[in-house]
C-alpha cells in the first residue's frame, strides 16, 4: 500500500471544526497527502476520509465507496463543490472522527461533486445511494461540519457518549 497512515483526529480537535483552505499547490506533497489519506482510510476500514481528519486544513478528500447499484468508486477530490437532489432519505451514518456510534441522518440520494485531482485536472463525480451520502459527508468535513452537527443537541450528546477508541485513533501516551 502506498502512503503512510496518519492518526485520525476525533471530534473536539480544532482542525475538524474549521473551514479548509483551497489547495493551490499540486505538487509531490499533495500527492503524498492523498496517498497517506488512502492508507489511513484503509487501516480504519472507512469509506471516505477528508484532509482535516488527518490534521491538514486543505480542501481534499478520498473515497472508496459503493453506490446504489453496488458499483465500487475509488478516488479523490480537491477543492470540491457539491450539488444534491432528490427527497432526503434517512439512513445510518457514522464517522471515523466520531469513532464507534452511528445515527440516522437525512441526506439527498443523489450528489454531484466537481473539483480537480492531484494534478489539477478537472473531475466530476456523481454518486447515488451510499456513495451520494459519502460525497456529502466528506464535503461537509471541508466546511468544518461533522455529521453530528446536523443532529438535535440531545442526540448529538448521546452519540458523543457512545464514542470509543480504536487502535487507529487511540491517544498516544
């Protein structure tokens, strides 16, 4: 596996709650970040991971996710913008930065994200079902929004109480 896994930040870390900076340098350092994010996501067995989740305040995310038809999508997006459509659907959602619990959250069943790749070449990705949810979730991360921020306060508190450490995010002593 290319890249070196990085520690995944958990809710409360300031980088997760701030709007990310646009990427302006499409260089080897950006390529290494993308590779590290894929490695981190794989170890944590996630389907998406945004740069702030590994402590970097840049507008970038990676994904390895299936869509409504069961087709697997693997890729990354830099400086994305998103458009959604369809009647929101309630499904369980979780987050590597809120390790452990899941909670139902309404998201649009169709999402189209436009951005660029690690070389600066334009990309457009459309997702349905779970992949649409993933694209919305990761794009939210780049605006400093976690999925629990969409929940009513009492449900958010319950999710936070149910968090549990995993090997890939346990604090170092």
